C-alpha cells in the first residue's frame, strides 16, 4: 500500500496537538458516547466502543469520566445528545479532505468548518465530492519495531491483515473494518503493542505537492483539528 507512510506522521502530529490543547478527553468522551448510542454499552459486542475505551486507557482518562459518559449515552444521566456528521471538501491545490465530527449543533459545526476552509485556501463541498477517493479500513501503527518488523509482518498477515507497510519509523498494518479488532487482539497476544489504532479513512488516490504547497494544506488541517467538534480529519496529500 505504497504512499500510506504519511498516516503515522499525520495522526501522531494530531495527537500532540490534542494533548497540548487539553482536548483529548473531550474527543474520546464524544467517541465513547457515539459508540454506545450506536452499538450499546457492552464492549464485548461493540467493537467501536472497545476501541474508544482502549484510547481512553492509553490517554489515562479517569474512569469516572468514562462511566459518566456511558451513563449519559444510555440515558441514565441527563446530558447533551451528539450526532455523527461527515463533511467533505477541497484543500489548497485540490487536495481532498474528509472530516468526521460529533456535534450537538450541526449548523454551528458546519459554519465553523466552512469558515476554516475559506480562510485557508479551500472550500467545503457537497457530500460525496471526495468520499470516493477514500476507503474505510482498520489501521494499526507500531513504532520502534525495526528489529521485529519481519516477525510483525508475518504475524499480521496470519491474523488476517489486508496489507502491511513498513516505514523508517514504523510498521503500519491495514485491515478490513470487520477484522480490525481480531487483528489488533491477535497482535497484542503476540506481544506487539500499538502506538495508534483505529478504523479510519485511507486514501486510494493521492496528490503529490511541493513542500511549500504541502505546508499550505497542513495549515488547513491544523485549523480543522483545533475544532472540538471534529474527531478526525483525513486527506490525500502524498
């Protein structure tokens, strides 16, 4: 899956921003809320919730925060109701941008996203304008495993991964959404701990830009990721 080596850098850059801005708990809480509303409160039967709970644990999110969010989602506590919304558009130089958000006010979120695009050389498009360029897949990133890269690759293939891509800094494992949790658990049982794991949008069509042009695109991505309603931002910058 050539060209996907940017995944790790983009996601970890995002993680550093979230931690710096103190927004990571908010994002995880929204993801837990949405997962419970969609598939129930039992992580044994709700893979999306299980993945969100793993994120919460890795981020050292207090258990009382997690419990409160689950209670809100099941209606045991009064709280705000979030809905999942996607937005699509074009960044500078024609790059495709796909956004996943959880919001309690669709109009507010859409207006803020449109403003971010307009101020940073892009434009918000209609649903479907870039979605065809992406495929939803499970992505697991393993860092600092160079000495075990070959062993990890064989284990991932045995577990049912669709593709494995090795970069200078990491090994990236790609799965179908349905096999994501099975592959993650299999590799964990083999002693491989993920540095990032989620089901997200992987681009099939990539855009090659100059370094200066790429920086313009990443400026837009930075602005979008500062929005607390936005869970994930995906793009096809090579």
